[in-house]
């Protein structure tokens, strides 16, 4: 029996068709700009999302870091959510490697940053203060899709105040599918966007940063400095191109399975459903039973991330089918029936 792994959509494995595309990829030396498949991926995403250029990098963390370091100089500041991935879960890279000061703002429940608080956090031009250069948003945030009118309002605020606007769009396509709009309609509000291909889209590795040609030229230099230059990366880029061709529309299946999972857990005594957002289900369980629950689920060959907090996140993805959803629900029901 295969494992049902709901820890994250990063655990997906390449399909056989994706592996075949990787095997057939035309490759070259990407540090010299000579890998045709990498170039095709960069051009594809930049064109699809309405930007001049793109840069293929190993991870979303590096993609965001390169964006921050390309928008900001040493001693500058970026405004970011207090629970955003770029601020909380990327090792403090902007501060450690870029000497860029983060100014965190508490999220609203929908994942947005209140724009009045953003405006109030912008520093005056004064030698006492870091220079505020950038606002960074995240879509989706904990599975939540930012409202379309909010994106326009955030764009307007940054234009009025002379800031750039970056999107951590690790799950941009989940947001677009959930809203029923092309991803370009979300991306058009931003000066740069980071897109992860190795989450719900199912590629084994890789993200792409898109922006202006000038910004991507800066990012390419910082990628080299950060040790991110790679050679015959076309085999990985081929997986990403396959994902864009075949795995975007099917994200709706992940959202539907997350909804079925939420419905199945909703009425189990001992499980409190906190939320359903795109491909993520959030529940609370009794904290005293966390270790026991973890052991029970593993015995049923179900993996979820269980730490020391009672709130659990269950993430659906292309390796989770209907039978897997049923196994998870049955496992929870059996545990809390005792």
C-alpha cells in the first residue's frame, strides 16, 4: 500500500510522461545562456505572465531572495507579512545575504496586508531610517487567494509611494485556477513574480523569477553569487515545461479533493475544522493526543505534519487520489472513535 502524504504539495513525484520529457530534453550550459530548454522555459513564463524576462533557479527561496536583492540595496527595507514565507520561512536570507531590513505587517485573515498599515510603515526620506523600497505579497497565503480588487489597490499604493511590488507566487496557479482567471491577470499588478514549479505543478525541482530585463539581469548576477548557476539544467526545465502544459488545469482536482477531505473530517468528534483554502485543509485536534494520532496515522500509512501545536495542515496534490482521501478520513474517524 502506497503512503498518502499530506505534509505538503512539495512531495509530488514526476509522472512517467514527465520523466520521458526530461529524458528527451535538449540541453546546454545555462551559465553561458546556452541551454535551449531553460531558455524556452524562461521565455514561456515571462511571456505567459506579461514580463520581459525570466530566470530559472533551483528553489522558491532563492527566487524570492534574488528578487529582494535586485529590488533593494544594502540598508534598504521591504514591507512584508509577519507570517509570510519570505519573512518567516526563508532563513532570514534578505537580512543575512542582502543586508535588507524587513518591516513585518500582521496579515488580515484573507492573507492581505492592510494597506493603511502598509502606508504607515513606509519610512520618510531621512538618514535615521532604512529606505523603504518594496512591498512583498504572497498568493496563495496558507492556501488563501488574495482578492483581485486588493491586488489592484496594492499596486496603486506602491505606485503612489514609489515602491516596487513583488509577488511570492509559489502557488500562483492555484490562485488563478481558484479564481477562474488566467495567471497573467494576477501577475499584471506586480513588478516581479516568483513561481514555483515543484509544488502542485509536480516538477521535481525549480522556480522561475519573472520581471523586467534589467531586474532579471541583476537577479542573474546574484544567482551566480549565491551559488545558483547551473549547467545542463534543461532536463529539469523540461519537467517544468511539461508541468505547465499538463498540470495547471488539474489543480482544480486538488481543490476538489481538499473540499471532500474537509467534508469528511468536519463531523468527526475531536476534530475541529478551521478552514478550507484551495488545496489546504486546516484542523485542530486535542494537543495531548498529537503523538498518539501521529503513530495511528502512520500505521495507516498516512503522513501529515504533526509538531507541537494542535493546528494541522493537510495538503492535497497530484499524488493524492480519491482512495487516498477516503483512507485519511477513515483513519481520523477510527482514531477518534476510541
